[in-house]
């Protein structure tokens, strides 16, 4: 049975999450006898002493561990030959920044599993922080709206008193603050220059579910996309909410929209979201999975056209945070201590803060880290049932099929003993391009 290591997270000062909580480790030790070594970490949301009390060993290195679990990307300098690593690698789209790390894993003969790829037979994610990205992202988006209104437009609202997600000691406290702000908005009315306040959610998966959970605390009226044009422009009594699915984002050039056909042939569709729906929104929350095969959700030219008039759009909460992706104005990722920038359409550049002629962009790429305890407990409960299979797998086997990994984990292997697995040989091209 493999000893499993838990790596200390060090991507930034706000990254305090863990893949397994002390409670999760305690149960795995008791039920399966799996040994654990945990790197000490003073910033981690769970203390070293909690892990020691759970039965794990604490050590500065994890050289005795053949399987190492992390959360965020592991630096090249930290990788060791022949080891099995499990973390969010952010490589499956050929992301340029992480190709050197992937190449080093291959050079060292390592095996890489990515949490993002652990799915069931229906393709549904099994181990994810997505819901907590939505929760934290919507808290931060409402904070950004309050700051934009106050600092750019001189409009004071209850949203101006909100904090970012990491400013609350629990999700419950954040929800209480937002619920209170919603009650004040209903009592006092939406400020006239802001009315009607309409928030649109692009996507309906785990990220969107989390984001909607937070926005629903304002008690919004939900509309279908087709009803946006019917909102009374002077309505100050309520907030509004609309959720956009794929059929609202594009239309088929010839024929009727069909979801699977769109996935298979995105080139046969043209984007319509910006022209039909974006002008009605105060806030756009982007929760969609995007790849370059598909049309962008919002382009720079579309934003330029929108801002040629007096747009309603103040904030884009880009929770998906694909750089130069679905939201073309997302030109960089941000961190929780500097979470937003304005994409200034005059200068065509990002200006930190909430001032400038253009939308405020929230683009924090590790939003769940702002809710470290809640997010880690959720993630640990999802991951723990798969850990016994990792501990028992034969990672010295000649082929991946001989490891004994269950299908859900086998499909998540990007690199096996230094070689790309068949489903990921497409990464050879970005690896070569970013050599």
C-alpha cells in the first residue's frame, strides 16, 4: 500500500485549501490503514496539530510517499522522479504557462492525475471546487458592483458595505451580510440610476449553481432570456435574474439549434449573446466551460459597441477565468488582494481597480481559496472515497490498464510513467510549441 503525501500549498498567500481534511485522513487511516505524511504549513486552514492528531506523520519532505496529493499546480523544481502526482494541473487545454511543468513530469517519468478529469460514466465531475468558486465569485462580484457604483458613479448602495469572500470567517457570515443587504435594497428601492438591476448567469453547472445560491439571497425575480426586453426600465422594487444556456448564446447558421450538434460542429453556429442579451444586463457572471473551438461569449469589439452608448453593464464576474477566452477582456488573472480591473476601452488595456471606461472584470483564478474551510471540507468528502484505490494501485505496471485503477481514476491520467496517455497525445503540439 502506498504512503500518501499531502503537499503544502504555496501558489499565493491566500491559498489555504487542502485536498483532504484531518477528519478525512482519520477515517481513511481507521478504515483502510492508509499511511499519510503531511508537509507542515502555518497558513493552511487546518493546523499541523490537527493532522498529527488525525494519525498523519508530519515532515518537511514527502520522500517516503510514492503518491502526492495537492490542490494547485506543483512547481517544476518540486517534482521528483517516478512519483505519482494528483492535483489541478491546468494543462488539458494546452495552457502555455503549464507546458514546462508537464514536460518536466514526462522527463522525470512521473504519473499525473488531474482532479478535473475525474468523471462518472455520464461525464459528470466527481471531485471539484466548482460550487465554491461560484459562491466566492458571486460574493466578490457583488462587492465589485458596490465598489464600482460608489467610486465611479457616486451611487451608495447596501452592496457598498459588503466584503470579499475572504473577509468573512465563514460562508454563513457572508450569506448573512448579503441577505441583510438584499433586505435594505428592497426596503429603500434600487437607486434610480441603477434600475433595473439585472444579473445574468452564463452557464448552469456547478459554478453557476454556487453563484446563483449567493445572488438568490437578494430575492431576485427570475426571468427567461426572452423576457428581458419586457422589464419596466423604472422598476426599483426588485432585482432580476436570468440564466443563459447554450441556445441563448449562439444560433445555427442553417437549421435549428441542437445541443449535441453544437458541441460537435461549433463552426456552424454564430454568436448572438452580445447583441440580444448583453445590453439588458447590469452584471454578467460567466460560469461556462470554454475552449477555442467555440465562439467567445463577449468580444472586445462587442464591448466597444456596447460602451459607445450608456451601457447598463457595470461588472463581469468571470468566474471561469479563461485568459483571452470566453470573455476577451479577461486579459489576465487576478489575486484576492487585487481582484478586479477595468478593461479600459479607450486605452485597450487593463487598469487595476474600478475606474475607467469599460466594465469591471473580476478574474480571480483560485476563488475557492477565499472560502478555504468550507471548500476543503466539500472537496475532501468527494475525494476520500477514491483514495483507497490510489493507495492500492500498481503504478509500476507496464501499462495504465494494468494498474488496477477504477475507470474514474484511469480516465484522469494525463501522463503515465512519463508518457502522455492516448486521450492526451493532442498535447504534443502545445508541448512542442511552448518548448
